[in-house]
C-alpha cells in the first residue's frame, strides 16, 4: 500500500484516481452463487466525466458500490490514487468515503424536517468541523448550486430540482475528489433532468471535479465525455465522446 487517506487525497499530479484491476464480485455460495462482476479492468483519470451504463443486472451498480467503498471485490484489486483500498483499515475506508467521495442518489436522501443548510452540513459534522465553519462552508456550497437565500427551507418547501441541488451541495461541501452519482435524474422530469445534467457538466468542466455517473438513460449519458457499458458483469465497450455542451 502506498499510503492511506491522509496521504493520497491531495496530490493533483496523480492523473489516475480510480483503478479496478481484474475485479470480480460473487454473491452467495455454491449453487446459489451469483457473479455480479467478471474480471473488470477500469481506469478513471482525474477530471473525467464518466457515464456507466447497462441494463438491470449488468453489474454497473455493483461497480459503483465498490468504487464508493460500499462493497468489496471478491477478487482483484481497487486502487484509489495508488492506495489499495482493501488494505485500508475500516476507519481509513470510512475517512476515504467522507473526505474524498461525494454521493448523489436518485432519491435525494434529504432529512425532511431539516433545513437545506443543515442537510448540507451533515458530511462536515462527520468530519468533526466546528459549527461556525460548517455554516460558512454549507452556505458557499448552496450558493454554488444556485440556492443562496434558500438555506432555511426544508425539502418540502423546495421543488424536486431544488432538492437535487441541495443533494449536490451536500455531496461537494467537503470538496471531494470524486462525485459518484447513481441514477441522479431518476426522480426528475425531463426539463429538470437536463437542467441538472448541464449543472453537473459545468462542475466537471469549470472545477475539474471527477464525476462517475450510473445511468440507463442515453440522453443523460450524452453529457458525459466517456461512456462505459456493462453487459453480464463485464465491460462491453468503453468510448470517448464530445459530451453535450
């Protein structure tokens, strides 16, 4: 191992941020065993916007869970900026998730009775930041996503698109190295979906944020600059594209 989360997270000179090497994942045993991933090799470089596609059961979500440190490979290795994740301690893996990975989910996962600012502050609470610093950083994150002045609003007082923006603010408030988005437009209508994707593309282009997005929608994947397609637990294709401006 070349270092833990304390040492690999801040070196922008390392162009490869995520590497899966011959990664397989099997659930169950013997006759009930199900192979979700079959020897996947995947490299993602800093600043890329990658859409991961595939039908249900193709392995795309399992791949995302491994990248997000929510699951572990049965065999093979996952490296994050050169550190082999499976060799990290449980505390180091937790720190990696909190400090270097931001998550956006289809269901937003906001706390209903909590203000937008307090929702955004949650990752900072886990990092142990003092209240005054949390408030400032959460305010800046909400301003970044166009929600300045809405800090005190609860999710029920916000539209679906605004709730998704709160979720993005929460994901980026700790300045992560990678944003992982799992079907992020699944609960949005077409207009809001494209609005969200334009904003995500802007974050990628202007701030250099590495984005890995699972989606089954080709028109959403069109915003990415690289599309990786999974079939039966393996990478079927991996192609570059211009991405929607």
